[in-house]
C-alpha cells in the first residue's frame, strides 16, 4: 500500500494541510509549468527562430504522448478540445437515415453531442443504461456506425472493456471512437483498439486547457480525411496551388487546422517530461492501489460507490452518488479535503502526489458525513 506519495509534493503548488484529490477535474499545478509558459513567451518574441522552437515543442509533445499510447508520433495530432476532435470525425462520415450511434447513459457530452445534434440526417442514439458489463455491445446492430465511449467514466469511475467493444464494432463495420481523458496520465493507453481517440490534457497529463490529443489509427482507417482544413492541416508546400488542388498532411496533424495552441503545448511537453521521469507502471500501480483502498474502506463503512470494485473495471476515480453531494463536498473542503463535485456525485481522483494519508482523511470525513 502506497504510504508515501510517488511524486514529490514539493514539485507542485500544494496548499499546506490539503489532501488534493480532484485530478479528474483539475489536478495540482506542476511548478515546472511556470518555466514552460515563460519560455513560450521568450520564444514568441524572437522572430522566426522562435517559430522553429514552437514547432520543435509540438514534435516533442507528440513523441512523449506516443510512447504511453503505444503508437507512432505521426498518429498524434492536436485539437482545441475533445469535443472539437469528435466533431471532426462525425462531420467526416457519410451518414444515412437510420444510422445509429451507441453510447452510454453515463457518457460525457463531448462524445455524444457531435452525433446527437446532427440534423441532416438525424441519427439514432442507442443509449445503454445500468452498470452491467457488455451493455453497450448488446445494443450494437447492423445499422451501428459508431460506438462512442470514454475509456473511464467521468461520472461513475467505471473502466470499460475496450477490447470487447472493438470486437463488437468490427462485427458490423462500425468505428470505435474513444475519449481517453480519464485514463491518460494514470494508465497505459490501448490506443490501437480505437479508430480515433482523444484526450484532454489538463487532468492527469498535468497540462492546461486549450489543447487536446487527437489520435488517428492510420492502420485501421488509412483513407480518413476531415471535411475541412486550414493552413496547418495542408501538406507542407512552398506555396499552395489551389487551382491544381491541395493535399492534406499525411499524418494526424491533419486534425490541426490552424496553429496549434503553442502555449498549452509548451506546458504539455514539460508535464509529459515530468510524468516520463517516473516509471509509468509504478505510477499506474500507485494510483490503482489508492483507488482500491478507498473503495474497500467505503464498502466497510457501508457507503455505496458507483465505481465497480473489480480492479479490472476501475482506474483513478472513485465516485459516490448522493443528493447531498454539494454540501458534502463543501464540508470536506473546509476539512482540507479537496474533492470534485458535479451531476449529483462526489468524485475522488488520485495522482502520484497522493498517499495513504489522503485515503485516511477521506474515509474518516465520509464516514462522519454518512452517519450524519
């Protein structure tokens, strides 16, 4: 059991006496990110050499993402948000009346709404309910074009069986579109199971908003092209010849229509360097052990969690549904336990800077609130 933090808390801006357990919303600020933003400001003001440095940071970030995602850096591009990336995929498909998209009732809106708001044609959302394994697979039909899923639920903490979903998608020729946000930075990413994958960068990846990872599985979908582009997504040429026709970049930077968000990319590259300085398997094991410990203590106290206790079905989040979620989160905050609230649930999310001491405080605080 991880009695001590894996990461040095002194590397983060952490208030004294606080148990910060909301990495699934906003994690602690990595102090090295201060220097990253400063360096961006310097590079921005030195002319063309600065732009060369910016491009180098983009490539460094792509390479650092690709390693834990088990893919080539060329499979990695950048979008402004997960919602924008999913929308680009949705817009690229040739839809027909009666086409279906399978999602979960607990799914994050950024995965659902790019499909759910389409008007020409309207798509049928087949929505799985409950918590039973295999519930999404059971809804797949020959009319299913996309299975959209978060690798780990933001709402319940459930980890989905992506291998099973891949098999279900392949049976009917559907795409598997995955939001890896609640997994990236705390577990290895099985990117090859997805046709397209995305992740926000401001959670366990320790970055900031403004940039998100866009993964294109070029082996599964070699001919994919977005329906729109910009200067950055074009294949590099001295000067585009619009009359003769233009080509897109051959790699996942075709997702990136305009300038990448260079400031957030500088921060992301610095944060990824920090994460890479720790053994990824050790980080995953540390976080998983804290989650399992809290789940066990909640069960012992008779406090029901929506997060499945099976280690294969949870990651870094532990969630509790309650009509008192806001009041309880506020009470914990006053005790120095900073958790995350929203949608009628409290979420405790661990990272490498947490320890068993944080679990102790949560268990005591939640027991007092539960017994009321």
